[in-house]
C-alpha cells in the first residue's frame, strides 16, 4: 500500500456538486492499493497512521497523535499512487490492484481506522472526486507497506 498523508486544518471531498465527506483537524490519507497487497497491509498502514505523532505539543514538537488532539481521518482511494512513469509519458497502472481487490482492501483499511476509535470520513471508490484541503504546516508524509518486515506493525 502507498499513502500520501497530509496534516490538515480541514478537508472535504465532493463528487460532482455534492459534498460527500468532510473533516476538521486531522489527516487526509490518499491511499493506493497495490496488486500484491494483503489484508495485513491494510491493518499495518492503518495502525501506523492512527499512532503517527505529527501534531504539535505545547513546545511545538511533533509528539501528538490523532487521539491526542481529537482529530479525524479523511481517506481517499487513489489508485494513481501506483502509476509508474519510468517509461513513456503516460503512467502505467499495472502495479495497482484490480478495482474489486482495491475496494476490498481500502474498506479493510477503513475498518481498521474505525476499530481504533478514530473518526473517519471517506471518498467514493471509483468516482471522480474533488478534494479540498487546508494544509496545516504543511506536514506531508509518504507511507508504504512495501518492504516491511513480517510481523511488524
């Protein structure tokens, strides 16, 4: 799995003219599912993001988690994170999971976030979405489950 994680003051997702999701302070997670990803990858990435200390404490250090600040996650399915641009000028998406597998693992990721007690809003899988966000920092992290040792969470 690949995730681009942005710390935000607020964010929303719209499909057409309809706003379908929105959060206040928290994280926007653009999540791509790879062809070789497994359910354990969903759990690992979810747990890592829930426990990620990217919010400032009273001394300005990145010491606080989503739970510490009462924050939320806006998860947006993003197969284009697996776009390979090494050849040609058009991205090759063959390393992205097929839609049905991608949806299942995106849903598993979301289930893990909810099980951790974090407020979660989501984009719409397979839809053309407009994502609006007010970056906070900006703090942007790129996370991947590729190459994680077995058993590490």
